[in-house]
C-alpha cells in the first residue's frame, strides 16, 4: 500500500510539501529514497523546484501586494514587521539562511519582497540556498535510513514506525511553532 502510494503520488507530495514548507516532507522522501520507494535525484530536483518556486511566489506577493496582503492578516504582519530590521542589516544572510529556520519560509520571502531586494539577487541566492537545503535535508533522510539499517538490520518490519516517527516529529514541530506564533 505505502509503496503504491509513494510510487504514484510521492514526487507530487514532495513538490507540494516543499512548496509550502518542506523539512518533514523532504526528510520523509529522503528516507523513502533510501528504502527504494523513490529515486533520490528525482526527490532532490522535485524538492528544489517546490521550495524555490514557493519562495519566489511569496517574494512576488510581498513585492506586488505586500501591504494589502498583510492588512488582512495582522498576525502575519507582526511577524513580517519584526523581521524587517534584521533584513535591512543582513539582507544577503537572510536570503541565504531563512529556509533553515523553521517557520520563516513564508515570512522571510514576503518581507524580502517588501524590502526592495532585487528580484534577480533574491532568485540567485534563493536558488543557491535551495540546493544546499535539498542536499542537507534530503541527504539527512537518506542517511537516517542507512544508519537505522546498519544499526537494526532489515528495516522492512520497522518502516511504518520510522515513517510515522518522521511525520509525528514534523507535526509536533509544526504545532509547537504554530502555538508560539499564536501566543505572540
């Protein structure tokens, strides 16, 4: 069943998941690639495209409709406003690193789009960062599979547990972040 779902919808799920946020999806896909359900280069290319295109979309929303978009979302507006000073001081570092800070994948590109950053500069640094992110996170998922297999032997009996643990960890991280954002 899992094998069929991953074969049919795996790369689509990787694209959609990385377009929206992505760490958990990419870890999951990296592990699935180690188990032979997905092809690691295809996972990496798909995740790169999803992540970079999602960031570009939020950048252009910020650039074209930032104030109007935020006016209807006060909780997001507060987060964007908090990041603006940091962006003004460290623009390149923010572009390079925002995808590695959980919860900033939407806020940072939106704020960067509103900040006057050149679209070409954003696209180039975003793409470079995307390559590093895909290799690190996708590779980590793959290495988790390799390490567990080395430690525990045949993983067929434990696949469901490992996949479930990765998904649960992602859900807990997302919930924790959402709760913190809600309280702010």
